[in-house]
């Protein structure tokens, strides 16, 4: 069972924030029964105000040049959008051309399909927090390298720590393998929950895969049914038909 962000990743993030002049991050209050150990990194902030932490991290990301190639070829960084206190957090792979141009994750064809899936589940896009493993577009939409994913990990961990979602959905194998440090295929990782950062994690196919393989939409719908069933919500076949899946 993985329970991250790690103290090392948090420390790296705090150092980056300090260099950019950000001295406060939002985090939940510590109960009297919780003891601070030497491996924990204290962060100050107001409970429930996750947006302050996210804005600070986004500022650091905007000026990040850890991946020289990505920094030189990107139009802009693509941080994340949605409810800063969301119950569900979506993690994708990396920005594409549309995302690089608009500065928002999942706005191309795959993003439109993702919106349909969200609506079929009875939710709005704005109710979910959406981000990617990488915050910059890899040239030619290639897969992120391990080094690039590692450089961006502190920012992803910061987003998860700020939002504190109850559920995380990894869309596609790149997101699932990087978040959970797994070598399994997405097919083997589906239909079960993992744990990361105190959240339950569900893995499913990326919307771009569904555009190429429409028959897999039924598999994603099954995964959404599993996700919402764990929240006590039953997704009906009628809602599925609304998504065009």
C-alpha cells in the first residue's frame, strides 16, 4: 500500500515555493492526538482553503525549468482546474496541443469525451479537480520520460495534498503507472482500488484510447459504476446512454 506524498517530495516542494517567495500552504489542522515526527514537514495554512496552496504551487510550476526540453518547447504550463476541495481528483498523462495552447487539461477531443463521461455520472466538470502527471506538453505528444515524471512529481503530490480528495481516478496507463509506481498494464489494474495519499485510487482507460477503441467505453463505464458504488451511488444504464458510450 502506498501512502504518499513523501516527506522528501514535500520538502522539495516547500524549498521550491520558498525560492519563489511563497511561505504558506494550506493544510488540514493537526488533531491533539497526532504527533509530529522528525520525518514530517510542517506546513501552515487555513483548513478548507486549499486554493491558496494550489495557487502557490501553480506559480512555481509556471516558472519551472527542471525539464529543459519541455520548458523550451511549451507554450505555457498546464497546472490543473476544478474544485480545490473536490471529493474526486482526476489524473491524466500530459498536456496535448490544445491543452498547451489553452492552459487547461483535457480540452481537446479526449477532454470532450471525458466531459461526457462526467455528465453521464451525474456530475459537472467543475465539481472535480483535474490535473496531469506532467504540467508541460512533451514534443510530439510523446510519453513522458521517467525523469520528466520524476521532476513533476513534487507538484502532483502538492496538488493531491492540497485538495485531499477521497478518490483519485488515473486515466490511462501512464498516469496509473507513475502515480502508483507500478509496471502492471491498465487492464490488470482496473476494477480494484489502490491507495495513495489517503485516497482510494481507481485506474481506467484514457479517453484518447476510447476514441481509438470505442468498444472499451463499456469497460470505463463499469469502472465508473465501481467508483460511484463505493460512494453509495448507483449509476444507471440510462445515464450511460447519455454519454454515447
